[in-house]
C-alpha cells in the first residue's frame, strides 16, 4: 500500500525545550494509524506541525503528502490539501446551528449571499454519513460532547478530507459514545478516509489501529503492526523499560480512623423536602 503521508526528520524546538527530535512518520493510504506516548512525548506537537499550526520554517525536516512536498503556512493550506485536524478542545460555536458550524469559513453561497437551503441540504447529507440524527438547524450548544464530535467530523467531511487527525477524541466521552465514534472511524476507513488517532486508551488503539507509532521524549521509538500487538509491548516502548507491575504496589494495611460520620443528612437546595 502506498504512503499517503511521509514526515522525515521533523525537529521542533521551543525556548529551552526540544519537543521533537528527528521524528519520522509514514502513514499509508486508507489506514488508521495511532500515535501513542506519555504526556509530553510530542504527539500533539507533531500533528500541529503536520496541520500547519506550526508553519513551515518553524521546524526542521520535510513533509510529503500525496507524493508532493508540503510547506503549509497555516491551517488553510493543510485543509486545502485535504488534511483536517480535530483538536481535543472542540472548535465549535455553541450559539450557531449545526449547519452554520459545519460550513463556517466554507460557506455555500451564490452571488455573495449564503444559500441556506443548499447549506442545510448538504449538512443533512453529512450528518447521515456520521450517524447523527439531528436537524441541521439545531444549535450546537444543545448537543452533548459525543454528538459535537460527530459535528466536527461532518465538518471535516465537508472539506473533502483525505487525512483526518483526531487528538484524544474519546477522552471526554462515555463508553457508548466512544464505541460509536470508533465504529465511525472504521466506517470512514471503508469509505477511503485515512485517519491518525492520538489516544491514551490502549484498548481502543488495539481495536481500530492498523499500525501504532510510539513516541517517547520527542522521538519516535517504534512503529508496530496490528498483528500480535499487545498493551504490554506498547507500554514498554512508551516508558522505555519492562513493566513488572503496571500500577505501583501499595501498602494495604489501613491505619487509625481519621474521620467518621454518622447520621448525616443534607437537603438539596432545589428540593428542600428531599433528604439524602
């Protein structure tokens, strides 16, 4: 399978800190590629370099996308090439409708006037693709976090995305919403959309990722295939040593009682007759 993305020798420094140290990453067309690592390993920084948040010239190394060298000066450049990043903090406007958010900055217009009929029609098509059963006119602020994630993905599809980057997409989601989002990523894969997912949830990584690249201290230390992938191997590469125990040992002998409460009752401020 051909590589859609190749990043070679990416180095990014901030005052007093080398956040990325000659990182190389290859992503094949049509795959779901996971980036994992401890906090501060450089995962989000690498994706910000790729998406133009950190523009060409602010880092060392080369990026090739779809066979062409990429020198993105900002997010509009990367989005024009088909790369869309969805950050952990969603970039939606709560008071605007779903349709307004999906096409914000990418408006459907005729003669300089927004065509709301076409905007809502196209939004309804995109919402059907991501499995969101909401009217295009629904305010985004009325949606839960899981549904807002789907709006972000619909927004990416509206930009004819070829490479979708998701930074910790399930961090704030409940289990059912997380599973639905992972199912959607697999469905988008079948539709030809390539994805990069940053996640700390290794069980989710193992479920959807075709390959996993591990970053440690700003360097890429391993790229692992799906076959035979284990959480133990990922963790070992993340921390740089074998883990005899995933969690620290604890002294389970309790000491003396520090606090004790009996017959405590409290009234809810909105329901003064209810006692809990």
